[in-house]
C-alpha cells in the first residue's frame, strides 16, 4: 500500500494539517494479539477473507466488526486481533482497502463512465462522500476525479 500524503502548514496553530482530515497513524501495543492460538487465527483469517472479500461484504455501507463477529460466532477482540496480525491493518482499513479497489476498477471502466463519483462511492460500499474521498486520497494519493481523468484515455 503506497501513501502519498501532502502536508499543508497552517499559520495559526503551528501544526501541520493533513488534507481530507487525515491523521498520522499511531502504533499501539496490544498484548492480547499474542494470546490467540495460531490454528484459531488461521481459521478465522480464512473465514474473514471468505466473508469480506469473496462474498464482497465490504460493499455493505454499514457492515461492522460486530456484524462480522456475529457471523463468525466470535468476539470483536479476537476478530480485531486476527485482522491486525494477518491483514496488517485494522478492520475499517481492511474494508476501505477493498472498497477503494472496487472504486478504482469502476472509475477506470468505460461501462461506468455515466456514473458520477458519489454513485461509484455508494456502489463501492461507502456510506458518505467525505469518507470515500478521505480513504481514496489516503490509499491512492490523488482524488477520485483525478484518477478517473488519468484513466479516461486508456
């Protein structure tokens, strides 16, 4: 995953401000991640991948970690530990990663040329325009409009 983040300096508070309300990523320690058995983690990983990626549950705008935990008959703490250790990201980043891949595919596909950005955002699973633009910019490094323009002539 490549990040291309621009930093804009503000005169008022002396701190750097990120575009689209992006924040610096904090690294947290979570000792419970090491307590989950490897076999259980591998099994949960396979089931998470099946539900989220293969069945494209990421396209559901209100799909949450608790929804997935109920489907898997586990708790959100185990789910979170597996997602963090196996996918190397948190649950919402995992969903956004696949949503952005879907949006990029649609933005570059001529069959979706008649759809506006908000429609593609909704079809990808985003609940609102702001979260779509922020996630897209964070992951791709440009706006959805720029991405579409770059792929119009391909």
